[in-house]
């Protein structure tokens, strides 16, 4: 016995006693049918694997019947001999059965397996549902997309050139754009470039690009031949800061030319708008008149006393520095300026707040708005009174002033009560008031429209003292008289009943500063009938030139634009390096609109299978383009019930085909925008459907609409009052960037996009950039999912004018002498780095002096912190008391 006895798989035959195996030598004995029958019956065991071993083993079994046969055959002289085991039978193992589990156990295992599979499937379904919900709620961290192609373009460096490399514009070789026949620009020798040198470089006498140590003298912008700033000596009475007429603001200063290699604007045009492109402004010439560059002790802001200051004092060569600490009041200064030049302007209604309710002091029981004619008649009566009455103070000795024909405008700057007023904001606001109001003789008035964000804590509408106190607590003293407060709850009370679509969630309601910003402007225009036009401005807009020169030229150009094809031109970016002249651009816009073009949005529209033939299909170049109908007159909502006060809307005098670009020429624009006015239908702009109050049942859909990114624009009082009444009476409203253009479209008002110059920070291929910016329907900027407005807005981050542009702020801060991303700063302006190669912004040599920028609009510009040089206080010397015990 051994361990082999414990094996349950051993054959039962192995337990039988083993006997010697004999071999029968008589071959005839195996032919016995009886023996063969017994042998087949007993020896047919399936415990063995082959026939040979079965025969051998069957003969070795001790069967009693076989022994009887063997004894009877002994008489035949058969010799039985012992047989040795075969080697084959020892090598082969017997076939064995595996252990079979009970049926009960098998059933349990099958049930467990099926249950596991079902639970796994249900878990996958539940996980899919949860993932879909998280994606819908935006809680899933998506894989970051690959960087856009424009991030691989090389940065331009010559924006940061200094005054020591100034060259005339006609001799400047711009670093960008470069024509196909020009070699790559060599930024290592910027001061040695010449217009005729196609190689982009020129060797100096010493073989270096060292900048000269001297700079030319700056000049007054009032004397520039292209300036339209009126001459106070001839056109109007000069305006002063103080009542004694002793404080005069120095004019801003400019330099002829541009820094060598300065890039050209890629979008918009100086020549088209008559803006000066042959000059540039440094920070002292631009902001020096308003307190930049001298200390607080001498009346300045104490900023700008660092970096390159060569030639900075020329700003105050003819006019001394202004002491801005002498109780300046900009509201009173604007009022005095208007009174001195009142005779130039059209007579308009003088606003009086009508008394609502019964007041015993009222003689006629009514209150009314006095017109300027009433004021004029009262003034005339006062001048005809006897001299004794004048001397007694009962009348004023002012002479009668004839009324002119110049309309007046208001520039309304949006702000909020919790804004951080730093030195840079004060400089910019001083420039706005001085250059628009005082420099124009009162043609513009500058207002601050300030939102009270928490009128629950500050009840400004319940008490006049609380109203004024909130202004005094949050606004610098010199601007307090310009402030008009508003709040979200005030707009909610005025424009009740507007249905809120909650496009941006409950945190941004329709009456708030984000989605209801135009409501405050509408109500402001309603309360100010003395203005015919209103510029809506923002606190983060900067202009490196003269504000009056910019706005007046934008208005003059818009006034001369014909209405034919105007909406189609408004929808496109104008790129002179791609589109050619303005006339070429006008013709291109008309052809694209009438005939259509093949674009990314429709290239596969007609690629269809015909007749079941898979090989028969239209190629992309065989796509049938579809044109559009040009806008000619009002484009009203589809439901006539949505029309509002349309009887006085302008209508075309003749048909579109017969018009010779005459209708609209000389007509003041009701809307002037600084970005294209695009069609949001079909775009990926997330606020395209934020319009409410219109009938959209029966598959009518949204009304026709237009939009422009950035709300900075000029609106006529007619447009604003129409918006005001539609919101108040019809409950119509849309997102602030869409509402003015949409109302202008519905009522047939004149809307114009002014293509002001834009610069870009990288070397974009111009054709590719034009394809991106005008990638919408039929070559426009909107109208399809391929529009740049929406998911593709990242392409405009490198421009100087867009709501999320980063280049504008960086360029402006570098211009002010600040260090950005470890580039620029005082040392960069003063000392060249000979080890740098001038190939990238961070490896520029510098030493060219402070930057000089041509007139350009910049937006947004936020968080500009200038280093303030505070006056050192005299140290108090303390004498220690003597110790008697010493």
C-alpha cells in the first residue's frame, strides 16, 4: 500500500491480484469460437486505450472458464510459457474520467454567472447616463484641444521700437505684412532699413545697428495738417479749467514718422477714415498735459518719473504744467464751455424734471419742458429791460446769441460704484473730457453712468443725501459732478414685464449690467433731450491719439456712406492687403452677396449620391452657390403684431437696382459701431438667441437680427428712444450687443461699421487671416457655424481691439514703460543688450528709447498700475531723554 492507493481515479482493475502472464504457443487455440466469445465479452474493457494492449490484458485475466479450457488442452502437448510485459503497454497511460460536479452546484454557478453579466450591463447603462448628465451640466473635464494654428506663428518685435529709430512713414519697411517678392524681415538691423531695400537690411558705416543718441523734437497736434480739432482762436471761444480763465491745458504732442520696422495695420484703414498714420505718440506727449511725468508737489499725479525722459519736457515748453490739485471740477468746466459757445448749436429742449402729482406752488397745475426758444425769449426780454433793473440784479446783461446748426453729442462712460480709481484711469478720463468737451467748444459733453451694485445697502433712490453721499464716497472729487447713478432694481421698475430667458443663468438677469446694459442707456437718452447722439464708451478703452480727431472723423465718414450694400459691407472685415481699395471691397461684397461663394459652411452641401450610383456625385468645385437678398429698407419681424411704431420709418426712395449709391449719402448714421455688424443666425455665438418678446410660435422662429461684439458705439436719440419704447411697451429686448443693431434693422435706420485700424501681434498669413475673419456665410463674418464669432473667437486674441484680446493691454503697458512678462521696462529703454539677437520679443536688444505708437484704439486695457513717486516726508528727529543715573 502506498499513496497510489488514495488516488480515486485509479482503475478498478488495478485492485485485482496480479498473476503471471502466459503466452499460448498453439496458434490454433485462439481460434476457438467459445474462447473468442468469452474473450471478447470479458476482455472488451474501455479501461485501456489501444487494441494491442486490450488483447494482451484480456488474456492475462484469471477467468475460471479459461482455466477449464486450458486444462482440456493439456493433452495436445501445448507448452505454456511465461510472457514478459510489453514495453508499449508500460509507456501508455490508461484513459481516465474527470470528476463531475453535482447538478445543483452547476445550477448555482450558472445563476451567479448570469447575474454578474446582468449587473455589469446595468452598471454600464447607469454609468453612461451619469456621464451624459455630467457632460450636459459641464462637469466633465474634457481633454484639452490641440493649440490653434495661430499660436505657432512668430511674434512681431518691432512694435517695441523706440524714438531713437524714427523714420518717415514713406521710408519705413514694415516688419509685417511682407509681400511675396520680399525677403524675410531681418529684425537685427531695424534702424538701418530703407523702403527700397527688398532684402530687409542695410549695413551702417560701422556694420552695426546702434541707435542714434538724439531724437527729433515733438510738435503740437493742434498744428498737424491732418488734425480737425477746431482752432479756439477762430471757430469758438476758448475754454478753461477754472472760472477765472487762467488755467489752460497744454495740447498733446506728437512725433513725425514711426519707429523703424513698425508693422502696418492688417485690418481697417487710416487712409479711408482720414486718420493720421504718419505720426506717433509717446507717453509724455500723450498724457503729459494731464499730470503725467511730474510730481504731486508740483500738481501732477506723481507717475511717469522713470525710464527714458529725453525730450519729455517739451510738452510744457509753451504752456506751463497744470496744478491738478487746485480743486478742478470738470462738470463746471464743461458747463462754462458750453455757455460760452451756445450760439453755435441747434436749439434743443432744455430738460426740466416735470413734477408728478399736485403741488400748491404750481400756478397752472401742470409742468412742462421748456424749449430753448422759451429760454431765448426770456433772455431777450431780460436784455430789453431798463438798465436800472439790470443793475439791481433783476436781469442779466448777456447779449442775444443767434442759434447755430451744429448738433451736440454726449459721450457716456459706463462704470460702477466699486471701481478702483488709480492714476492711469484718472489720466484717461481727463484726456476724454479735455479733448472732447473743452477742445471742441462744448460740442461733446462727457458723462459718467455709474451703476450702484448694492442699492439695498445704499438706498440712493430713497434719499437725495444718500444719492450724493454714494457719489462722494466712490468717485474722485474732480469727476463727481458728471455722475448719474443707476441700478438693476431701477431698471426692473422701469421695464417691468420683460420675459427673462435666463441665457446666462440666474446670476445674470435680463435687467442686470451684463444682459440689460442698454436699458440704462435708453433711459439716459430719454432723460437728456439736449443731445442728438450718444457715444457709449467703456472704462477699459484707450486711444493713443486725440479723441476728438477720432470721433469726429468716424462720424464724418459714416455720414457719407451710401445705404446700398451697406449692411453687407458692415458684415465684413476690411483688409487692404487682401481686398485692395475700398471700391474693390465694395464690389467684392456685392458679388459675394448676390451670387454666393463656396465656403467651409457649404462646400459639401451638394455632395449627394444619385441614382444609387456611388461613383456618381458632384465634386466640391461643382457646388451650386446660393446668393442672398440685400437689405434694402426695413427688415421687419415675420409677425406683424411685433411691428411697433413703424409709420415714420425711413423707406427707400427707389428700387435697389436703380439706386446709384445715392440714398443715404449725407445722412447722419443712427448707429456707428467699431466691429462688424454680423448676422448671429446659425453661428456658435452663445448669445445669438438671447432675444425676447417676439412671437416665435407656428415655426416662425427668431426675428431677423444683427449684432456687434463690444457695445462701444454711437447711437442716435431716435434709435435709443425706439429701443426704450419697444422695451417698455412691447417688452422687446435682446442682448446689449445685439439690441441696437436689431432695432436699426427692423426700422430701416442707418447703421455703419467704421473699419478703424487694427494691429496683430503675430505673423499671420494675410490670406489665411482674411479667410478666418470673414469665414461666415458668403464671405461675411457671420451667418454660419464657421463664423469667427463664437467658438472661433480665440483667433482674435492677438488683435488690438476685441473683448478678450490680450495684445492690447500688453502693448499699452509696454508703451507706458512698464515691464510685462519680464520684457521691457526702464533698463530696456535706456541700455542696449549686445548679447541679444533681436529675433524674439524676449531677446530684443533695446536701448532705442521709449516706445512711440501711431493713433490706435486699444481694448480691453485693465489693471494698469503705474509706479507712484510719493514725496518723502521729513524724518522726525527724536532726541532721547537723558538718564540721570548714567
